[in-house]
C-alpha cells in the first residue's frame, strides 16, 4: 500500500502515467501540472503522480523535453519537495527527476544550481535513510560536478565530500 492505495492499483496508476508521459506529452498537460501546484498539502497521490510524470518526461527517450519542464517552472517545486518532504517514494521521484535535469545541457545544470539544487541534493545525502534516495542525490551531485569546473567547485564547496565520507563511514560501521 502506498498512500493508502493498494500496490496493484498503484502499479496500474504508475503504468498509465508512464504511458501518458511517453505518448501524450503536451505543453498543455505540463502547464496543468504547474497550475495544480506542488504544495506539500496537495493530495499526496496526485503530488506523487505529478512527480512521476515529470520524472518520466525527463528520463525517457532520445530527446526528453527537459527544456519545456524547466521553462514550466518545475525545478523550484522539485527542490522544495526534496527539502521538505519525508515521504521516501516522493523524494525518490523528485530527486531522480532533478538529477536528470541536472544531467541535461549546461544551461539545465546551471538552472538547477541557480535554484539551490546542490544544497537540496546535499541535504538528502546527509539526512535520508533511504538508499535509493541517497543514490539519486549522489547522482544529481555527480551530474552537476561532471558538467565542468564551475559545477565541480560548487559541489565541493558545499561540503558534499565530507558529507559522503561521513555517511560511508557510518554505513561501514554498521556492517562490522
């Protein structure tokens, strides 16, 4: 059960939304998501489906519509969720989406940096107990750092190396 929805029904919703993202992308639908808003008090199922839709858009195909997603103003709400939610599946979807945006063209990476995405990724790297969210946060930071010297320096100056080292040492201590 996720958000009170039985697993089979949740899987069906996710599959339908994934297909919609793949087959029916329109600027109008993206604007509907934007207009509905991304408030954390929104119906959690709808919020998660919107995050899933955005993630499927920016991770699918040979030419994902990252530019349209960024222009629709989706970066800031994704970061807001990453900084304020405690729902692992929602954090996973939003972090994956933002990581994919950061891995796009240089101006997409810069947009994530400008909206304080490095801090949001670092926050999750430091605070999450979920391995999948941790991995996506690390990937997002790697995408930013891999974009060039400026991104690398921003990630390093955010103290990410120390955060990652501390988390790795902690995880290793649990295994011994």
